[in-house]
């Protein structure tokens, strides 16, 4: 592959300017992990129409569901299973007797296909149909429920608008049919930063930085440890800095416990430039479009006439809360008010709605309420 972009960011506050950002020690002993309160997994590898292997991991807590959990970009389904919080989303739904299927689509950091350039169209048109049909085939269910976060929600909505069948209800976390981002993200998108990086031979961007980093990476991370984020969000974790540069601020630091913050290297990895290019297109357009700019999705809003709860962190600085507000209003106007609900979680950002230290108390009940109402 041509190369990777070593993303970083800087901090407005001057606290810690001269301190060296903390990187992951590759020689450190493995972190002791708590056992999850679930039964053993069943691992499946369905293939898409273009022969890309996906990963579906099943935890059968009971007869409720089946429900498929779909993560964002630059991560994997591990965001739903992280052991650093008292109860993760997998454990929560398993405890409530759901048949949980964790989806890792082609841009998952746990799959080799993450290194192959792809767009959101590929996931929507190829990965989701393969995954949904496979779950229905194995379980015998006529339809399934979906909980999708970030890029997983973007591509899920695109999949439905492209004609995906077999989903009866969904929880869409942080994004839907519309995209509203902070000014800093609009600037990056407007400058076509992903296309510029690809022209330089960069085919992926990674949030990971370890002790094997070369002198330039260490210098880069140190120089950019001055942050553009609020002073209260300042930290000395180089991986955290890179995450913020690549995606904007993804979490409120006070919603993460220290163990989770120290384990970010386990959750975030590479994102191929194709995904960034398509995201840039969505930002510039303000709504779902194909990677080539074609208006292939919004003309078919009737295909999203299923019960949907939009979930949004009130402090989200990746996709602003107006994103799901616009989607909520658009779909209510198109398909009727009774199908849609929108819940804003105060004091939460973006992905902390998934693995925040108190997410099982503050966020998960909203997800469960929707699933139980649409059994």
C-alpha cells in the first residue's frame, strides 16, 4: 500500500504544551480484562455480492430480536463489547434476552478489507443486504432490528433507501439522512483534504500510535498536542489527539472512565481514504448522496417508512444535533409522524453514547425502549 497519514491535532490550552504525548507501549504486558457476562460467541463469515468476507458475531441471549449492531468507521464491533465499563451494550441487550448479532462490515479495523478503498455505497448496497439476509436465514426470522452508530447509521439509511428488505425497525445513533458538522470539519471537507492526501499517495489514516513510531511521528504528535478543542477536553494521549483530528471531538472526556481512555488504542485504527472521500462529499452536500455525487437516495424516502429512534449526544462535535433533527423532520413529513422518535442525551458527545462510563444508565434504556416497542 502507498502509505498512511499519521493524523494528529492541537490544543487551544497551553497546559502541557511541552509535555510529550503519551503513546501506547508495545512492550507493555496485556491489559487484564474482565470476563463479559454473556455466553460464548458464534462466529460467521458471510460474503457480499463482490466476494468480500464480512464478520457476524452472534451472542444468543434469548428469543428477543434478532438485533444487529453496526459500528462506525475507523473502529469495529468492539465498541459494543469493551470491558472497561461496568456494562457494555452487548451485555445490556443479552441480559434482556436479545439475540445479538455484531456486524463488522468491510471497513472494520478487524478485517483485512479495511485496507481496500471503498465507499459508503459499497457498504449500503453490498454489505448490509448480505448481513441482513444471512441473519434472517440463520435465525428464520422474517425481519430483524438494527442499532447502527455513526457511519454504520449513515450506510444503514443508504441501504434502506437503496431498497434493503428485512429490517422492521432501527435505532440510528448520531446521524441519519442529513449531515451538519462544525465549521472546522466543513473547512477540511471543503478543501477536499481526503483527495489531497490520496494524491500524495496516502491510502489510509490511522489513529494508532505506538512506541515503534519513527522520529517524525513523535515530533508530529508532540508539535500538534496543542488542541483546537476546549481546554476541559485537553489530555496528553497521542491516540486521543489523532482521533480528534480525524473525526472531530468524538466524546466528552468526563463521560469516559480512565481505563477506557487508556484503552483507545484497542478501539480505533485505520480508515481508508475512500471512506473519508465519501464522508467529505456528504458534508459538502449536507445529505446522503452517492460517492459520485448522484442523488440516488433521498428520492426514495418512503423506503425508510419503518419505526426509527434517532439518538444524539447533546454535545456532539462530530455531527451536530441538527443532523438528526433535520432527518427526523424530513421523514415525519414524508412518511407520517407516528413512525419516528428522537432523543437527545444531555452532556454526551458522539461515541461516548456507546461506551461512556454511565451509558448503561443514561443511553441504553432508550435503545431498549425502542426495541421492545417494535418487537
